[in-house]
């Protein structure tokens, strides 16, 4: 069901070839936005565009590496040229190839950290840098960047990822403060565990059970859960919301750490 909340808007979504970014592209197009589906993975971007067009939506694919500023500049220019401007920017691109090497700070490998930060953090910097002048020329715009619960509740591993995602919050608040008076809103979605192609194989069966045990919700998250939160932040209903971190974690970060143990003691499994 659509209520046309983004009718007339043009949107650029990175990481839109998979998972949360793809779900966001689908929902934004359903809500009337014209969407540039950007991803390093050309086939992923093409699949999202095909799905949107099959539903009667408007979308164009674009293959770009968000860690390469020149490519990002080309991507933003493409969006502006194709749809006559840019109103909405959504950043979901994330480098998952780093996961096995992103361990123990005492053994930090500069190349691994650079690979993580250059996509997950600098990708957000570059897209904002090149999108903002166009948005400002139109009198405003909305940016949403993907952080993660891990940005302030880190796991035992993945320090570079946690650092990148914490950085995304600082960056987004900075943009909100710097450009808010000129009509720019910049917010953050911070997902908890969401089942997506990006998290496939990331957790063992036992670890998935532990994750489920630590949810206040009766299930793990789905890409749509985050995409719908992002829709709200990009919509006119969120006009007075700026520099906000919207946690989408099924309540995982809402309770005291002993709750699962108490549940077990009460025989609730
Ligand atoms: N899934 C989760 O549990 C979860 C939890 C917290 C935060 N997040 C964040 O949400 C966002 C989306 O997560 P997801 O699970 O849908 O991820 P995903 O891995 O399914 O999708 C990420 C997309 O980014 C693309 N990408 C990778 N490197 C790129 C680059 N250099 N340039 C352009 N595109 C690139 C990939 O090709 C892929 O299509 C990410 O920023 C992630 O960190 C996800």
C-alpha cells in the first residue's frame, strides 16, 4: 500500500543492490520517489531496478564505489541529470569483505581499517559533500545514513566497523547542525540484527539463537523494518526531526543485560 509520501522527490540510495538498501529503494519507489539505485555490485543494482520497474516505479541503476570520491561525484551528477535534481540521499553501502580481518585492536591492520572506514564512513562524507550543493540550491533535502547498534554497543570483534558506525552518527549530527537552517535534515537509522544477504553466514546457528534470546521482539529484524523507519525520516511527517538516531532493533538495546538469564531462570527458555 502506498500513500505517495515521496511523490515528486528524487532519491539516491547507495548499497541499494542488496538487503536494507534494496528494501528502501523498493519502498521509496512505491511511495512515488524516482530512485537512483547505486551499488558497487552492478547485478544487484540491476535486479532492484527491474523489481521497481515491474511494479510500475521509476528507477535507474548506477554502479559506483562510494569510497572513490570521483565516482561519487559522477553518481550525484547522474542523479541530478537524470531526475532534474536531488531531494533525498540514503546511505547503506557497507564493506562486508572486511569482517573476518576486523579483529583485536592490538593487532589492527591499517589496510583493513582503511577499507572499512573508506566505505562505511567516507562513503557518507563523499555522497553528502557532492549532494549538499544540489539540495541547498533546491532549498533543502533529507539525508539518512546507516549506523548500527554496534556503533555504541560493540561486539567483541569488529572494532573498525564499530568505529565507522559511531563516526556516521557524529557526521550526521554535524551535517544537521551545519545545514539545518538551510533546510537540510540529516538523520541516522541504527539497526540491530537484521536478516539480510549481508549478514548471511556472519553468525553460527548458536550465535543466531543467542541473538534471538536477546531480542525484546519475538523475532530478528527484516530489511523492511529499517526501510519503513527510513521512509518516515525522509517523509514530510519528519520535517522537524533533525540529527536524530532512530534505533531499529526490536528493543534489543532497551533492557538490562540480565533479562535473558532471568527468563531462563523463570523457565521461559
Ligand atoms: N543487516 C544488519 O544486521 C545491520 C545491522 C546494523 C547496521 N546495518 C547497516 O545497514 C546497512 C545495510 O546493511 P545490509 O545488511 O542490508 O547490507 P548488505 O551487505 O546486504 O548490502 C550492502 C550493499 O553495499 C554494497 N557495497 C559494498 N561496498 C560498496 C562500495 N564500496 N560502494 C558501493 N556499494 C557498496 C554491497 O554491494 C551491497 O549491495 C549497512 O550500512 C550496514 O552496516 C545492517
